[in-house]
């Protein structure tokens, strides 16, 4: 057998092996990108509860019923240290020492409480999210836009956000930016 025919056989074997590995890996990769989440968004605002059920009385109980869920759509954990969540008025919560597990969600409550892996607290004494209309904006530790969800107010007189790019979030969610 000549060197050139051996080289051709090795090249063909490598191509077949690469194709087989790619075919086996495709379903896991496809599941990551086609599970209903935008392909480019690894961390996103998955749900917002801005209208507290019952009376808005500024009690800690009521404030903690107002929250934003931030979800990690990937299989890998994400360090949220230094990330921010803000409203249209500029009220900003900065994540400190929060590790968001792969396929995990952290709920950001408005009131006071003890932070855990799945729940963190802004330690505020007043509501953040306006029931009539507002936006929750998530930025990474470099201040770059990650995601936003808006609700309420007819901003462009068509009943929707000017930057609406996706799914209506129903009663608790608003519209994705």
C-alpha cells in the first residue's frame, strides 16, 4: 500500500468519524437551540409579576409577591455577579454573588428577605414595577443589554411596544424586546 492511498484512507476515515460524531451530537445541540427560547439568548427574563394579587399595601409580604424571574436556558451555570435589573424609572437592582445554575431560574423579589440559590431580594420598601406599564431590563456585568420585557401603556398607539419582537407574556409577562 502506498503512502498516498494510506493517506486517502485515513482522510476518508476521519471524515466518516467526524460525520458520525456530528450526527450523534446534533440532537443535544438542537434541543438547546429549539426549545422555545430565542437562539441567541442564554439568560433572559422569563416572567414578571408586577400586579400583586390583593391589596397593594407596601407590606413586605405584598412587596415580595412582586418579582421578576431570570432564567438560564443553557446547560452551563452563569455568574450574575454585577448584572443589573432595572425599571423605566432607573431603579436598579445589582446581583451580588449569584450563580445561576444551568437550566435554572432565580426570582428577584422586591421586598426584604434572605437570599438563596433560587430567590434574591432587592430589600426595597416600595413597589418597583408599575402596574399601569413598565419595562424590566436585564444587563450583564459590562452594562450590555441582555433582555427586556415590557407591559401596559400604549406607547405607540397600536397597543404594543415599539420594540416588540416576540411572544406576549400574558398576565404576568409583557412583551420581549
